[in-house]
């Protein structure tokens, strides 16, 4: 029995003309620009404090991870705001001269972020590359590699999308640049021409997330690191994202239906096009053109004409 290898590295061929969204591309203009679709960043900094019963949330886990990275927390990563967590917060507050109440309010979130940036991110300036710059993002290793004339020049840790909101796998280009484009994006934004949503490389106000699967699909960097690469990367700089288009944690190939979007759809479109079933420009959006191509595939292989990609269709495409 054949099986899908979830760790395979897949790089999709570049398809010209992929322009994703209508944000102005002049990097010198940033007047009241807004994020059209909440794809990769949301601010969620709730007040946290010791309570009975204990507060329990993903944000508590973030606080525990941040305090552990700074050496203040040695307890379990439980996501429960217990006595150990409150004591670690109090210790951090005392260390940096804040009021010691053991509570996490907005200003404490900000101080934690700054402390982690100062502690972990690159502190030195780097000379800019002198040749042609391109970028590789490795979602398996969670690294961003800057290439100078196709030679690795610098490497930085990143956060990638969660399993349920994966980062876009494929070959993209930078199409817009922004400075301080909303605090959720940190100090710099490099937008990519992903057709099915708004994705980019950017800084973060949650530096404790770097190295993890944490975003809605974007690639987070420490602000100090994204500030280093920002002047190196111009509009139209190629960005290759390598990984598994069917999901980092996938145990198999998900069923695809009309209306679906993402890297899995794009990969299937590319395969259908190579086999002569798909006539459009692959864009990662399961629309009418894709459905017609699937009908052609099903008719050719005498499969039930459902218009969806399932086990039999993956087998016909030699993906299973």
C-alpha cells in the first residue's frame, strides 16, 4: 500500500502573474493602510491574574513560555494561571521595577516582549548583501535564509502558521513593504503575492512565539531581525517557502472541495495542469476552473463525478 510522506519538501513551480490583494505597492506610502483580511495576526493581550478557579487559556501558556525563556518560570507549561505563574510574574515585575502585584496587564505584556527581544534577537548590524537577494523559508526547521547570489548569507528563526492555519507553501514574490503597519505586525512588514489571502514576513509583539507554530499563516520574526533584512529585500524579491502543502501535522491527504483555498489546492492544480486537465492559472483557490478540471480527471479515469478531490482522485494523480 502506498502512503503519503508527510515530511516531504515540496517547492511549487513559479507561475507568473500571481497578484494577491489591492494594497498600494509604493513602500514610501503608508497612510491609513489597513489589513484587508485577518489572516496572520491578531492582538490578544487579556489581563491575567490569580483566581479561583485558575484562569486557563492559550494566553496563560504564552506568559508561562515567555517567563520560562527569561528564567523566571520553572513550572509546568499547563496554561493555568496558578501560584507558580503568579510568583514568576511578580519576580519579573520586581526585577524590572514595575509594581509587584503578580498580575499581567497590557504594560506587562509589552515589557515581557521588550525583555525577550533584548535577550534573544540579533544585537549586531550586518553588512547588506552585494549580489542578487532571494529568500528561502524552511517551515520544517522554522528558519528564514537570505541568499546572496544563491549562496546562503544570513539565517534567522521564525514562527510559522498553526496546523489549522498553515503558512503558504510555494514560490512567491514580495509585493509591498511597510514600516510600523499596526502593532500586531511588529516594526516591519514584507507582503507576499499569495492569491488566496494576505500573508507576509513581519515582526511581532509576541516574540516568545518565535520558533513555534503560532501565526495565522504569516512568518513572524523578532523585530530586530526583520529590521536587519528589511532594507535588503526589495519589491519583486523571490521568496521560496518549502514544506508540506497538505499540512505540517497531516496524517494523510485531506478531501478538497469547491470553495477551499490554500497550498494543498495549489499543488493539486499544478498537478492537474501538468496532466492536461486544468486550463487556468493555478492560484490555490478551488473555483469553477478547478472543479471542471476535476470532472475531466474523473471522467478520464471513470470515477464518480463528484467534483471533489478524495482518495481515488489522489491515486489517479499519483499522490497516494
